[in-house]
């Protein structure tokens, strides 16, 4: 798998992901026999790393792309004291020039072409050297100009060159309160491109991740590093080796997107191994963890705000009340990591309830369960639910509404027009994303109480 990191957020999240993976692969607390652990470690290194560098560090299968040298320097310098891994200098693609002006158009039409020759050459080199190529994973934020604009341009070029390869993206949505004034335009244009380019887009919301940090880690003054750590662990919980597949990326795409109109997903997690979380308890039972994940799929009643159950820890005491409304899913994948023995076996019956899924989804496509008995980061149990369901229309709809309100007042449009983004481009993007919101919202009409 080749990871492509775009912009400041993409490079920081990517760095956190590789550090998390390396920490896991070097962990001594595995919970499995040495042979099984050896197979797991080998599969992990084959997925994420390649040969050793001259200083004895594993080189990441990653390409860093940015328009600001200081971002690249900061990411790479944080590895100087790291004894486990590093980036290949040949895979750092950067051009000096002060960023992409928080403008999707500037990143896509100006900076993208400037970086494309070096970036595509680095991609070809990595693909050709891989014994078995699993696919591409793009990591970016939709808020600024580099991750959104440059990322869209280069991934489109890569898709043209490798039309049959699996391609997934991890897109981080900005805070709703605003990180940059043009973030809603940038997110709209980014989604419109990535929905066509990639096979599945995994969305992360800074507001929601912030809630996890505040409630589970109790970290005062939560910052972007804390958010990146959570996102990195979520991706590792899904993408580290599991039994039954040698290409997790392809498996995700195959099981998550049974219909071409539904290509968006999110990752729900229970019992993340957050370093500052004092609430972790290894005594949780698997049935409680699965129940906890199911509660993350609940739908709000009468448009009332609903507590995000991912910001809570699971409970071994499952409530007797079961008359909750749940969002409708197109497909879900449950990934569990850790021991499952004796009376504490994993039976995902709660997530196998057909009433949780759209009526037109075939039974065999509703839920898949992948397991790995080897501990992740030394924790007894960690579970992730990769969900493709009706909840996803809400954050997208909110961004479209804000972008439209800005658009009808012609705010900032001149900044995009001067870099080649025409009004028709905006209108086509609005139409495409509004259709996505529509098909996901229509799932809500089937939401039930179970």
C-alpha cells in the first residue's frame, strides 16, 4: 500500500499513522505465540515499509507532498530521534512558494501541475518496486489549498495512470466554527473530485474527534496533535493486518461499497489505546464492546441532539432498553483485535440485525467481521466499525449549506476565478454533492426502532 500525504494535515496525520504502526509492530505485548506474531509483523512491514535506510531505519511506503518547506521539515525532523522508521528523501515532493493560499483553485491549477512531474515519478518508482501492490491511500484535509487542491489534482493524475488499482482516501473535515474562511468551498470542490476519483472516501470530522479527545483523554486545551493521534489510531485499527485477507484496502472497498452511489464511510472505534486515557479497562467483554459500537449508529429522534456514544466508554452492563432509533446502513465492517476465548467470544449479532440496513442491500453484503487475535499496541481489546450509513449526510449537508450561503453572495469567488475555477465548476460541484446528500438522506426515511 502506498500512502500519499497532502498538505500540513495530511503529512501530520500520515506521520502519526506510521509512528503508530511502527510502535505496534515493535510491541512486545502481543498476546499470541511467537510464530503468529512473526507473521503479523512481517505482513505489517510489507504493507507499510520497505528496505532499511543507511542509518538502519525502515523507510515508509509514503510520498509527502506539500507547498511549504517548513511543513515537510517539521514532519521529517520529528523522526530524527526515532530509531524505528523514516521517510525516503526521494519521496518528499515540495516546492517553495508559501503554500496554496487556502484556495482549492490555486492548489489544483497552479501548484498541482508544478508538483506533478516529481510526484508521479515517485509514485511510479514505488509501484514498480512493490512485489505485490495493494493500492493507494490518500490522506488530506479539505480545509486549505494544498491538501484539497493539490491532492485532487495529483490523485486524478494517478487514477488516470492506474485505473484498475484500489484507491482510498481519508479526508479530514475542518471545524464547523471555521479554520479558514474558504474552507467550505474547498471541501465542496474536494469532495466533488474525490467521489469520482477514489473507490471509497473515509471521512473524519475535527469537531467529532475533538469530542473524543475532550471526553476520553481529558486533555486540557485539545490541539491538532491530539486530533491527529486519534485519527492515526483509527486508521491503524482498521488497516493493520487481519486474518482472512492479505489486502485490507481491497477488502474494505469490496465490502463497503456495494453500490456506486454510496462510496463514503467513517470509522467508529471502541477502546482506542490513547496514551493519556485513564479510562481504559481490559475487563470489557466483547458483547459489551459490540453493543457499544452499535450505539454509535443511533439516529437522533425528532431532530434532537444525540450524545455521541464514541465519546463514552463501553459498559459491561447492557441496558434493558432497546427501543432506540438507528441510522440505516448500506454496509458495515467490524474489525476486532485481541483475545477471544472461553465465554468471551465475539458474536456480532447486534450488528447483524437486518433492520439496521437498507432493504435493498443483499444479506451477504450487510456486515463483515474481520478478526486479529494479536493485540494492537499491547491493548487486550480494540474494535473498529467501518460504517457506510445515513449518518454521513449530516456533516456534508452542513458544509454544502454554508458553501451555498457564501456562494449566493459571491463571497471570495473572485479568488477562485483568477485561478481558473468558473461558476459552472461550482454549480457542478454543488449538484454532485447535493445528490450524494440526497441518496444518503433518503436512507433516513427507512430508519427504524430496534
